[in-house]
């Protein structure tokens, strides 16, 4: 091998490895910054959800806060039953994309960063889309000791129609 | 240049460029997933903050929700004045790292994923650390029409002592 060729080979290696290293550093920085906002919590097994949904409780009602707060994570396809909140609920979508549907209205896409103010006594459901997971903070106001009334499941037909 | 050398040179180039490309794709994927939860909003110019702090309002008090909700972003070094909430406040840290300090107690590190339940009428401040930005959702309960009473600024000396 001639010296000129050897120098070219070494130069190329150094240039390409430097580029790769710079990419890797950037990558690591972004990954470190991209951890989920909350742990996933425990799988919901109360019978009011379809598919795999998880709850991480964040705050219980107390003397100042007239609401409970938790982070709910829905795997693709997972959703709540139809239900109502006697004093309404606020959702803050923190990851992914899903659906929010009020009875008799078209479903609405909800995604990371959206805030949904759900009125009192309005039948509705929320959950992931069939293709994406979705996490939201739920801030659920109490009317006396009650903050939710569960109704029937969102059927496969209802869910499929929304995801078409 | 001998054929063998040329082949070695070309092989090395292909291998290194492939590795770089793979890194770049991963990088782009992670970046797409790492957008901020909320827009930064507008710079706070009400005189109750030191340094650069921004507010994105998310929800106003209404018939069901006895609180206002907003996302506050503090650049490194930025913080609130000392203040109290007549009916308390809940903070949800959504990005970065900062401080929460109650009057007469040591400051506490707060970071992404932390939930802080601030009691009523307790003098305190919160903000970024000197080295990191910090964003939090603030859920501020109302007592009648009032949800905050602003007090004096956190001095440079107070802030420096905390960041030592």
C-alpha cells in the first residue's frame, strides 16, 4: 500500500468516526430527555376498560383539591367504558394519540398536549387509537363522594367504526 | 492504488456510512417523539418573577373546575417571588429540574414527573435551577375569586445559597 493511500484511508476513517460519535452523543442526550413523564402504574382490572389500560395514581382528593388526579396509559386498542362524571373531568394528553367521543357525536382525535374539559353528566369514552398508545392525566372532580358512573363497554363495532 | 486497497477503502466507507445513517434515523425518530408537551407561551412581565419565565394558559376556572391550570416554563435561574395560595396549588413538573422551597425549610429538588401538593397559606417559591430549565403544570385552586397572594422576590443571595 502506498503512503498516499494509507493517509487517505486513515483520514476517511477519522472523519466518518467523528461524524458517528457526534450523532451518538446527540442521540444519548435526546434519549435521556425523552423518558416517560410518569411510570405506567398498574394494569386496570376493574372491568370498566377494554384492552390493556394502566393507572398511576398521582393525587387523592383532600381538603383543598376537590379532585383526584392520575395518569392513565392505554395500549393501542384499549379504551374506557362509556361513562359520566357527575362534576366533570379534565384530561391532559401527555403521550401518543387516541379518541374522545361524546354520545351521539363523531369521535375526536386527541393527542399529546391536548386539554379536554369534559362537562358534568355527559356520556362519553376515551382511549387509544387502534394504531397508537395514548397516555393522559385525568383530573376528576368529585360531587360529594362520587366522581364517575360507569356504563356499558364501547363495543368492537363502535370502536372499529371510529378507527376506520 | 492496488485493487485490494481500493476494495478495502470502499468497504470501510460503506460500513461507516451505514452506521451513521442508522444513528441518524434513530435520532430523527426520537426527536419526533420528544416535542415539548405544551408551547412555551408568553413571557411573564407581571413583576412577580425573576429571570425569564413563560406562561401557557391551559384552563380557566369554571362551573366544575375550582382551579385555573397553566404551564409555566422557567429558563435557568428564573423563579417566582415568594407567595402563598389561599386554597393551595398542585404542581406537575413536565420537563427539566428546579427548586421548591417553603419558608424556613431547605429547598427541595423537583424534576420531571414530580407532583407537589402545596398547602394553603404557606409561603413558598418555585423555579428552575441555575443550571437547568424547568416546566411545570400549575393547578391553582380558588378561594372565592383569589388564588395567589404575591410577596417579595427571592433575592440573588437566597437563590445562590440554594444552588450551592
